């Protein structure tokens, strides 16, 4: 057997084990842009699983900004930012983000994953006491593990549990949480967490990938929504590939924090700077967010319309232990992975692309459909997916 054959022989049973448990995953291929209407595996459907909350991913103004940058700046940045890769476009985006958020400074990373690994590893060492919400995003979990610090996995969205976990901490402690939880659509109790951290002398670290550009006044995110500032929450991470329709991520905070990360964040120091054109696209997205508040209003009207329509049809939305929130992420709990994927396939047959979410993304027994709303959805599309959900889920309500 060849070396590659030997490796395959070791991998194949693990793949089969996933198939046996309805946990095997596959990609569908999209032709063209990733808007609300989307062509998938050769058929047209309506997309209810993207994180493109403002409908900017397919906006021609972002593409035009990227095209202008490509013509001027070329494709590659050529090196890491500290060597020769830091372009005027990167700098302009960092300044625009800091200005929008009311933070002193911001630092661009090539992805949210890189931002969390880099920032956590830089800020925490083996002597740091870390407390992390049990439902944090996978990149926060891996970032926390990478620090080698002992860490407490704290009951989801429970400020008292954070308080108790921080109570035993020696000096340096960091509390890490999503702002809006990516699979549940609920929010962290940020005012309470900020209070707990202030009392315990701990640093609050918020990953707002799903809150930035979505909630709070002007879409400034979870801190603004909670009436908090960057003085209360020293480390704020958000991504550019979701509401802003581009790609990449950033950390926002004090000038000192950003200067420290420039020295220490390994996923930033040792990684090629992103293409300048992506920063140009993200900055164009930010400009649209600021100049067209009606987009944010349309998103929230669509969320409210979806929720009201679900209630009318007797469709129960929400995470395992709670009621559905008013966020663009609306989970519909089905429990079993096989049943969830069957429902997702049935919806696809009807022309609606709705992701089925299974372990290990969510805990076993909490598989779900995860619907995401966008400012770009029409009322007809929302009514359509609700009717399709009603039809696909209805048989389950009848006695066997
Ligand atoms: C999507 C996401 C990330 C990762 O960001 P990428 O830019 O896609 O790598 C990090 N944290 C949260 C909460 C996310 O939802």
C-alpha cells in the first residue's frame, strides 16, 4: 500500500462513522454572487443561511470599490503588515472602523479565526485565569486552549456564573464571550458581565461577529446596544465577512492594546496582510451601513415579520432553553441530526436554502435549522419560507 493509501485507510472508517450518525458534511456549489437569491448546485433558490445580514455581499458598490483597489493596488499585499504588507487601504479601513465604533484604534486580521487565536494567545499566558461561555464560537475555544491557561467553561449567558468563576482568580483574569451567539441567536448579558469584570478586576473580551453591523444604534454592535463603551470592554473583536459583506476581521480597543497586539499577536505578525482590495470592499460596506440606515431598519422589520409569521403558523422558534431573540439568527430546534438534515433537504426541494446545524457545532440532541434573515429578503420570500417550514414540519405535529 502506498503512503497515501495507508493514510486513507486510517481516515475512511472515521468518515464512515460520521455517515452512520447523520453527521457527514458536504458542500454545495454556488454559481455567481452570494445574495438572497442564489444559484446552488444548478438551481435557483432563496438563501436563508448566510450571515450577509445587510445584503452587502452582492452589492455592486463593494465590488466596484474592490475593482478600483485591484486596478490601483494589485492583488497581493506581498508580505506581513510589519514587513511591507501594510497598504493605505488597510490603514484607511482601520481608521474608519475605530471612528465608527468610538474606539481609539483597530487592527485588521485576515479572519475572525485568526483574530481570536492571535489576540487570546497574546493576552493570556499560563498564569492567566480564563473564563469562557460554554457556547462560545469554536475560534474562541481554540484560542483559549492555545493560551495553555487553566480555563473555566462557564454556564451559558450567566453573569453570576462568571462572577463565581472569576472569584477564585488571582490577578490577571479574562472573561471571554460572544456578543450574539452564532447558533442560538441570543445575546450575552454584557452590562452584567461588564459589572462583574469591573468588580473582579478582570478584562472583558467580546467577539461580536454577529452583532457588529446588526444591533445597537447605527449597527454599532452589542456594546452600543448594551450602553457600553470600549472603555468598559477592553477587547472587542468583529468580522468583516458577515454584515459588511467582505472578508477579514478586526480587534478594536485602546492604542496600547493595538500596539501590544502588533508586537505579540502571532497570527497577525507572521501572516501575509490581506489583499488591499478586500479592505476597500469592507470600507465601502461600512460607508453603506452609515449612509443607508434604512438597510438596518429593513433587516429588523424582516426579523419581526418572520417571527410574527412563525407564531401565526404555530412554528416554535428558539434555542434549547429559551425563547427566540430578536436577532437575525433564528434557530428552530429539532433535536435529532437525521431529522434536521431531512427537513433541510425538503426545504431545499421547495427552493429555500436553510442550513441544518448538527454536532459538533451544537451539543448532541440539539440539532436545529438555523435561519438567518437579511435586509435583502423580500416579504414574499419570508412568507414563502414560513409556508415551506410549515409544510415540511407539519407531519411531525400529527400523532404517529
Ligand atoms: C464567523 C465567526 C468567527 C470567524 O470569523 P471568520 O472571519 O469567518 O474566520 C469568529 N467568531 C464568531 C462568533 C463567528 O461567528
